[in-house]
C-alpha cells in the first residue's frame, strides 16, 4: 500500500525543472502557463530550463545534494525519467518530493499515477502538499518509472523518437509496423528470478513494468507503481503475421491471454541474452547494447505529490 504523508514545518524551497522542448516544442507554452499560475498562487520556486540531454538528471542530483524540499518536473516521460535517475541513482539518504506537470506526448507515468493532466489540476495537486510513496524500477544502474524493454520493443522505441509528427500511441504503433516487417530472428534469453524461477526461450520482446502504461497504451494492466513488484512480459518469437495480430490485443489489454506470451512478477531478476539488444527505459534509449541486465525493484523509493488516492 502506498505511504501517505502531509508535509508540515518544512522549508518548502522548490525547484522546477522544465523541458521546453517536450512534445516537440509545445512544452514551452506549458512551462510559461504553469510558472505563471504557480506565481499567482504565491508559490516560491526557482526555475531551471534544460538545455541538453541529461541536464535534468544533473539538476535533480544537485537538488538532492542541496536537500531541496520539492522538485517539480514540467515535461514528458523522458524528462521524468532523467529526474528520477538524478534523485535515486545518487543513493543519498534524502530525496525531494516530486511534482509532475505533464507536458509530453504520452505522459504515461503521470497517467498511471492518476495525476491530473490539465495544467491547473496538476499544479493544485502539488500545492495541496499531499505525498504518496511509489516504487522505482532499476535496470542495471539505470532507473525507470513506468517500464523498461528489450528486443523488438526497444527497436520500436528508438524509431518512435524520430516520429516527430505523431502523438500518443500512434507514435509507437506506426513504427511497430515497420519493425514487424523487418523481423527475422529473436533473442535467446534466460530469465532467473530471485526465488529460483527460470524462463528460457527465443523471445521477440522483454517488457518490464512498474506501472500499467507504456508507449501511450496500457501494456501491463496488472502493474501498479506502489505494489512492491515488477511485472515481466516475455513474448516468444513469432511470424510477422502473428505479430501483426498482437496489436489489436494490445488495445484490448488482452496480451496476457495469448499463447506466446508469458507473464511473471518478481522483485528482482537477471536476464542473459545470446546476442546483444538495445534497452529502452520510459521511452528513452539507454546508451549501448546489452547481453545481460539485472532488474531490481526499489520499493516506495520516490515521494510524489498527488495521485490516484487524492
């Protein structure tokens, strides 16, 4: 169950980390509106606008080091991912409370948390000061809020980053059609969970979820960001025609029932592959390629303003 607290008597020094390039540049308008609204409410904060990939992570790590009380993210899932990595990977004994004002094309993590998607509602959720603690996933040293994927899903994610004109689920579904046309061989994988379960086979996809939404769709409907487990999904290698027929099942949230899909839950597990794969966390590509990945859940690691229990 999520932990809830209300902050009293704290120095509410706040930093806003804003990505004006979110949603292909539409974030600039969102940043201006949000900061103007918060100032009208009398909220005192500092504003830092990101200038390059990884900048949000650097800003968040510095905020944790300075024991800033609140870090607010104005951006999409990629910016949220950077901020979480900045706060959690530093492994300090102090983590600022995180507010999210969605400004991306999918906003999967904020939707999974039940946060308001409208600007005023998102701001008011922060101003209320009510915090829930949620889990964070870790793939090696790289943290993720919603999901991590390898195999063909990672290839789809890489191409989605080039789909500048697309929004929401179309940003992933249309690149998926191109990747499916090019499918040739899967990845021989072995997954070993902390309690001794072993999954071995030739798979097209590994998807690991801390939250139900990924890629603008509810990919893992049973995943919850505060239940203390990660949900893993393994999709066996299949023909292109079979892969195409999976897309409607994704929209119906019915992947679990397919004969080539295996689902498992674990707090930690290791993955080894016979050939390297790309890795994608929260829609952003992790540099390099991987032949082994260690996954671990960090329970109730992140304090977030608002959410489904508001």
